[in-house]
C-alpha cells in the first residue's frame, strides 16, 4: 500500500556538489532553491499552478485548456491538483426588511386592516476565492469546484449567479400598529483546500534533482440553500419570513 502523503511544506535545504568537468574547472557547490520556497508562494500563484496542472481533480488536462501552446507556452506548471472538501455548514444569512410599511393608524380605525404582503428578494452566490477563471471543456477550476459543490442537497448550480426568494401572503394589521416583513435567507458554506503537487525529479547531467513540492491554498464558497422545485423551473431560496409590528 502506498504511503499517505502529508501536505505540509518542510523547511529543508538541499545541497548538491558538482563534479569537476573535463576542462579542469574546480569543483563547485550549488545551492538549490530551498524547499520552503514553496511556502513563499501566494495563494494566487498556487492557484495558477493548479489551473495549469497536468491532472485536475482526476481529469487529464490539455495545455490548450488554459491557453497554453506546445511551443509558445505556457506549459504545465504542476503535476496534479485536487480540490479536497474539509467542511460544509448551513447557517442564517443577514435579515433584511423586504416590504414597505403597512400602517393601520387611522384615528377611527376599529378593525384589523387586511393587506397582501409581497416581496421578491435576490440572494447572490459566491464562486469561491480563486475560481473566477473558467477555461476548457472541463471548466477549469470552476468546474472542479462545482463538482464538489453540487453534490450537496439543495445546492444552487454554480453556473447561476443568484437565486430568488419570493412570497405573497394575505395578512392583517392590528389597530394602532405598523407592519412590515423581514426575510432571513438560509445559506450554506463549503470550505476546502486546493492541493497542488509537483513531482520530484531525479536530475541529470546538466540538471539538479528537485524534491517533491506540495502546496495548499484554502477555499471558501457560500451560496443560498435552494428549495426543491418542479422540473424545468428554478428553485426558490429557502429562508424565514417574519412579521414585524411596531406602534404607530
């Protein structure tokens, strides 16, 4: 059984001693870039390496998928990149007032006022920190992330930027009160890591060996929870509407 890989950057400096060449040149000492150089890469740089991986989330890529070219470049920047989900949670989004005020404040009012409260509220969906770039038949990073996202029940397809919550209800406003409706959307958050691997190379006559590199960039994606819908119709955002009564 293959040993499990631990994705952590080890601070190790590798030293290579070059042999004397036939020309009689003195032996030289070559310091390879330290392995902790991987730690100095920004998340954006790591994501570029992920986008240009030979294998992205288990699927072989072509250099044309990310605008590369066999001669002009850019070529593959890493050997493998996977998105690994580390957590998923559902939580309440921000509560907002979604209707106008409905007053029943006339001096001679003696009965509740009958009103119809209607609202339509758009709730946006985030696409993650680094997944704004889409490319190729596989959808690039966006496609790799979307595959993990949509496996959760009631998750909005990530190709849609927002979804809507709507409601129309007949209600009564008590005498001496002003009524409005608030809505609290139900949201969901997926956390994970993009894990990039660059394989070790043994080196050759004119090249030094390089150690394997493992780099990690954290990811967070949020979006609304979607209620089940009839086939062919968009789902509505799940959430809670609440009647708020205030004195006139």
